[in-house]
């Protein structure tokens, strides 16, 4: 399972919670499955038709205890899974009162923009480019062209999720968590990255022709490396923030306003 490496620390403060829920759910469901399969095999063997049997077996229209049992057990399972899901969702969705790092992420056809709000710098991504070099695997992606989000390890991070055009979905696979990005609405993801490394991300919502190439990566690094990256953005002149002026609806509104002024 992505996000789980035996003996390694969790990728974020939430991944172990998701893994435990997933594994425990499967244990319960497999237990129910084995009981059901066992009863099926038992009934097929014990109540099989013998050579000496003639006519139809005794037909039972109702068996109230069994019908109650078949109603109560699924009801208990559904309520139990719902309660555990609601509990874990509340934990995962709870926002930090005072995040140490705030990122504003914009999904756009078909790339990503990242504002590092605290440091007042930004990264503007372009659509990833296939690797056309000789000997490269067909369809391979140049890693250097992937939009990259840097996060410091061990810090409370809030990622504000927005979309510039259509609905996208911010999915970091090893975080075991994804969330939609909806035009005109801000969603939030609150996490603490706990393991340094490079993690693959992608859009998980079909968003147009090049949806499959709307990829990115997240690098969880030490505070020193994070500070050095922020400084590199500042040295390149990427200071300030990329706002909603680059949204598709904003541009359309500006075009309409300009047209009205010219009349």
C-alpha cells in the first residue's frame, strides 16, 4: 500500500490512521466473508440432493429468526463503519489553529501553481513534458518538468486548494489522501509531513484532454533545505503571490469589462 513501508515512520501524521482503518475494515469484512462462505459450503454438503430423493425439497416461505439475523448484522456493520469513518474524517479534516507553513495551491489545465504564503514567494508550473530523448521509454515524463511542492518535515502545514478553471483534485498518493479543487471555493488540507522524501502527486479528477499529464511531486525536506529552496525562488525573482487574476473566469470577466468600456 502506498504510504506504508515496514519499519518506516508514517509519511504524514494521518497516514497511519488511514492504514489502520483500511486494514481493520478488511479484517472484519474478510471474517464475515469466511463465515458466509463456510455456511454456503456447509449447506451445499449437508443439504445436497441425494440419489434417493424424489420431488421438490420442503419449501419454507418465512424464517423470522434468520431474516432478523440477516437484517441486524448488516445494519451493525454499516453503523460501525460509518461511525469509524466519521471519527477518522473529523480528525483528518480538522484545521490547525496556528499552521507553521501555509501553501496556496492552484490547479489549472494542466499544471499547478504554488504560493508560499508565509515567505511571499511563488512557483508557477507548466504542463509536464514527455521525455523525447533518444532511448527514453515512450511516454516517459521528464522529472525536471514536474511542478514541485516543497514542504518542511515536522511542521504544521495548511494547503489551501483552489482551481483556476474546472474541477481538479489534489492527490499525493503516499499521503493516502486527496481533496477536490473547485472553482470559486477554497478547500483545506492540514497535515504534518513526518518522513523526508519525494512523493508523486497527480490530479485525481478528469479535467480535460491532458488530465493524465497533470502531474506534480512533493518533496518533504529538512528546514534548512526548505529555506534554501525558498531563497532560490526569491533569487529568481518569484516574489509575491499568484492570485485569482489568472483564473479563467476572472479573465473572461476582464474581457467583458474591457469590451463594455470600449463601447
